[in-house]
């Protein structure tokens, strides 16, 4: 089966534990309903999210995210067709920036605009490898 996989970045607006918790609950509910899987790497200065699933549902979800006022400066970083999910079984894996490799200063200087998509996918590949042994929520 052919699937769409995207990665976007955004700047959180009003980032705190309650906002993040609400975002994750909503994402997991919507993703389960829509047949999507993915992962969110986050901290107070950045969201980096991978979404994967049927193309129409990925596109609809991305449209919803673009209209969500908890996200500023949304940038599509990767868009590709795949035959296998990285996060099969995970409605939305949450990684509170434990796997993050860029500092806040590097993000502020626009490093994500300069790194190739393969490097961004490497972040999620490593996260998927680490999550493989874990039990999905």
C-alpha cells in the first residue's frame, strides 16, 4: 500500500504542559479515527512532527494544523510517498526533545532551512528504532 509521509516544523504558541497535553490527546484521537500514525518531537521553541497514512487524510490533517493557533511559522520539511510506516501502531508518539540534536540557538538561526530532508528523517528513524521495543500507548 502506498502511503504519504510528511514532516513539518512549527513554533509553539503558548507552550506549556496543559497545551501540549491537550494537543497530544486531540492528535491521538484524530489520528486513530483517520488511520494516521506519527511522532511529535517538541520543546518550548519547536514542534517537529511526522505524520503518515493515506494521502487524503494526511492532507486534511495538515490543513487542520495550518488553522490551529497553537502553531506559528509552519514549514513543510519533508513530503514523500512510502510503502511502510515508521510509527506503525503509534497514534502519536511523543518525544519531549530527548532525541533532539539541534540547540535552541541553532533553531533560532534557521538550521532546519539548511539541513537536507534525509537528516530530518534520520531524527525520526532513530526515534522509531528506539520506540520499536516500547509498547504503544
